[in-house]
C-alpha cells in the first residue's frame, strides 16, 4: 500500500470546537491554505497573500506559526521570500520562538522569557530576572565581563533563582502562576511571559482576563 501523504490537521477538531464561529471559519480556511502549500497544489504567492490577510486581522495560533516557519526552512518549497513577508507580525501576536533565516533573525533573545533557550551572551541586566539558565549566565558574565560582581547583584541573583523555582512550582495553575509573576515587580518580564503563555494557548480566557485587567491597572497599553 502506498504511503498516505495527506497532510494532517495542525490542530485537533476539539480545539476548533472552542472557537468563536467566525474565527473558526477563517482559521479553517488558513489550515486549508497550509495544506495546499504542503501539497504544492496552488499558487504560493496567492496562498501567502491570504495568510497575510488573516494575520493582519486575527491572531494566529502558535502551531500555525511553527508550521509556517517550517515551510520557510524547507528547501523543497522555495518559499523563504514569502515567509519573510509575513514574519513581522509574529512577535506582536505573542509568538516568541527563535528562527534564523540567513539574513533574518526572529529571536526571543531580547525578551525576558524565563524558560527561553540559552544564548552565549549575558550582561548585568540578564542576572536581574528569573530564568532557566541564570547560573550559566552568571558564570559567563563573571568570566568575560567582570571578575568582581557587586554583592547587590549577587543578592538579586539569589532572589531570582528562588523565584524561578516558585514560578515552576505553580506553572500548572494559571492564576497562582500570574500572582508569582507579579512578585517580580518587572513589568517587561511580566508582559513578556504572559504574552508568551497566551501565545501558546489563545483560548485561555482566564489568563486573557487577568492580563487585560493588569494592563488596565498599569495603564501602559491600549486595551
């Protein structure tokens, strides 16, 4: 029996059941466009025009962004130039994953994501918020930038190590997780991590509500 080359669904049917009817219809259209791209059965430029039209009106789930950039990296499709045209809104859609397309870098390196990948770079600011590789960054900073680190920085470093463990301990409980983030008292850190989590699950209504209330209270962004 020949292999089944039919593209699988990007997201399960149960996900679509949770969506607003209009958004569900539009997202299913985008999924069909992705399948056409994967099967190379349609005009690529036309497909990407439709994808661009969608992302300038709606938020696109993380899994779709992953798939889109997979296409860009796959030489079979010859569509890197089209992917570059639609990548710009990704960070504004709470998508923070790192991708390197030759002259184009999409990276979370400038965002304070506590579980982001380790980068061979660190400055004093990198030691002042909770993160997975805090210890490695301290070693790197001490080795290449400063043989002496002020006690105030060390105290903050130790505090942030403890807060990272505290964040991880409540990660499964969105409300408790949000409360712990607030303890950091770093608006950039809070916003980056909440947006990263929402970007991984756009249907998380509780977290959306918490975040919108936070933004209203902080009076920093238009909501």
